[in-house]
């Protein structure tokens, strides 16, 4: 099973859309700065997964 998720850098900011088979693990990777170069560059203050 896979999940599509959206991360927002801030209100009215940059959006990041991803796909993963483990949402909790992937969100933790983003929070720790290991998620992706895009999120590392733009930040992600609002880490909310949308299924």
C-alpha cells in the first residue's frame, strides 16, 4: 500500500508532494533533514501528511 502526502513550507509557501509506502517513517526522514534535497532547501515548518 502506498500513500501520497503533501508538505507545506509555510502558509502560502512551497508545496512538496511525495509517495511512500511508510508515511510515519518518511515524515520522520523529512523532519530530520534526510527526506529530500527540495525539503532541505525550502524547509517544511508544517509537516502534515495528507492521505
